[in-house]
C-alpha cells in the first residue's frame, strides 16, 4: 500500500529493511563453543551408557526389581530419540545457544536428583526428563558443525560428532566400572555434573546468540507433533521391551509396535505437505543422504554388537565385572582420539573417494567379526585385544564417510532437516539393534542348549561328570557369541555391496 501525503507534508523515504547480521568469523570463541557442545554430547551419551552398565548396582541400592528397571532404560531411550527428532526445529525457533544451554542444565539437574528419588515413578519421571534433554544435544552438535565451521575444517568438526558413535559407547563400561567400584553407585548419575558445568560455560561464552523466532509458531506443526512424538516413543518402548514380554504374545507389545507404525505413517504423510515440517521427506531424493541413512543403521548395529558380544561373553562365562572388562573397551575407545582426526584428514583429500574409505572400514569390521567367530570357552580378556585393535581405524572409517556423504552439498536452510534425519535414525538404529540382538541371543541360546542337551543325553554316564552344567553353559554362550559375530560380519559385508550402486562421488568441502 502506497503512503498518502497530507497537504504540506514533506515526503520521506521508508527506512530500508535491516540487513541480516554477518555470519560470525570462526575463531577461538566459536571453537570453544563447538568444543562445549561436543563435551555436552559426550557427557550425555556416557550418562546413558554408564547407567545401563551400572544398572545392577543401581537396582540393588534402590531396591528395584529387574523388570521394573528395564522400564528405566526403555523410557529414557524413548524420550531421547523423540527429542532428537524435534530438537532441530526448536533450535531454529529459540536459538541454538538457548536450547543447548537449557538442555545441559536440565540433564545435569535431573542427574543430581535421580539418587534421591523417593520411589520408582519419580525416578522414571526424572529419567524421562533427562532423556529428553540428553537427546536434544547431538542434533545441536551437527548443526553447529554445519553452520559455523569453515569448509576446509568442516569434516574435522563432523569427526567430532562421530565420537558420539565410536568413542562414547566404548567408554561407557570403563567409566561405569570406575564410578561403581571406587565412588559408589550414585556417581553413575552424578558423573554428568563436572562435564556439564564446563560445557555450559563454554557454550554460553562461545556460541553466538541468535534472535528468537517465535513467529514460527504461526505455522507450528501441531499435527506432526501429536502424531510423531507418540509414534517414536511407542516404537522405542516396544522394541526394547519386546524380548522380555515375548514380543507379539504380549497385547502391550502389539499395541506399541502396531500403533506406533500406524502413527508413524500418518506422521510422514503430514510432513510431506506441511509448510514448516519437522522432517523434510523431499531430502530423501538425494541419493547420498538416503544411502548414508540406510548404511548408518547397519553400521550402528555392528558397532553395538562388537561392544555387547565380548562384554556379555566375559561376564557370563568368566564372571567378569565391568572393571575387568574395561581394558577391552579402552582398547578401542582411547585410540579414537587419534584415529578419528586421521581418518577425517584422509577423507579431506581431494584424491580420496570416501566411498572406498567406507568400504575398507566395513571390510575391517567384518574381518574383526570373522576372527571373533573362532572363539572358544577358553578365551579370556586378552584374546579380544586383536579384534579390538582391528576396530580402532575400522570404526571411524565406517562413520566419517557417511557424514561426508550425508552433508556435502546441503543448502544452509536444509541443515536442521538433515540433522533431524541423521540423529533420529542414529537413535532409532541403536534401539532396533538392541531389540534384534536380544532376540537373536535368546533364540541362539535356546537352539544350542537344546542341541547340546540332546547330544549329551545319548551318551551313557555323562550325567555324573563334575561341573557339567557350568561347562555346558559356557559352551552355549560361546556358540551364541560366535553366531552373532558371523551375523554381524554378514551385515557389514552386505553394506559394502550397495556402495557401487547407490551413493555418488563427493569431494570434501575444501575442494568445492
């Protein structure tokens, strides 16, 4: 509408719209902020893994039954994965720094309060709150790396994000052993405090403060929230509780998985046409992103399995406590601090095709599992060192190329959407892997136990052999562990097959 001039008025020019602020220059301050977000993500991930490993000590101290304790893990995971899905939208609306700082404070406060919970429902509520805050942090790390890092070092920042998939899970067992053996079970919750305080200071000083964008609520995807949040939560709880409740023999699991899948389909239908969605399905037309998300699920299955198999075997066959298993996990965890930047530097070379770095990493993971499949009941901690040594470079070589494939060529406005996709698939893949591995372990245990019992039943006088039950148990666990290693090796090799078919060659950002 044009302005109307009154008689005698002097025409004036309308003020020009304010120019957008210049992007901050990457320097020590932004680097501190990025390091603070990385520290917060690692602390949150360690919190989840440590409380899982120390769950037996927590149950004993707080008088919680095994079945009830399983809900603590399931509800935390449901809240965490749900937060990964919706946090990127919130970071744009409320600002990256505000949301990250709030998530750190809430995660830390809930951890402090957990040991003082007067009953199980209060403890479950605190874990849900802590899971929501902890799950909001990984998408912030990817968003910060994509938004603020210069092209020539962006891949190193994404390598820092990869620590949450390689370094963090392997470090959970050693730290849980330290806290529970030397400082007490409460520190399984309180260990978040020191790192969270440091991360909060670094984030508050290092990240720039964006303005609030509350006008986005005018197009808020309420239908998507009401469909997506229960869909993700129901699927996560159903997968984690499925084996304990005998899957579809339980009406609860039928409702959780069936209802969750239905709501998820309706959620994606809604997201396709919404003007301001939480998930941008159109991004899946990018072959490299689709390949990265598909392969990410398989890689996380493998990474979870190679942690679970040796720790479970050593605990069941040789009665190892977490403190005794810790050296096996540290064999992979600590060298990641060197291996990750080296792999990032390799992928940052223009002459290197990251697809073949991925193929070599998957091949090494498969080799490690094939070596593990030769295990016997005589294996102790030292027998796993060679397997772990092979994984030192295999793990980052299987993760960093996926980050490069998924993020190269993204428009700045698509960064939060890519972060939502990548982190939600990352969280959901870990849940699916846990459910599938639990089911495989149970079924292979039953199979080998039945076969061995039938063979021994046909031998005369075998019932009188001393220690037969313990030896048979050790043999069953060993055979099951060997089977799992072979299954995991097959999954790693299968992911290599699709590399020449689906992804296209990309060059590191510095080359572009």
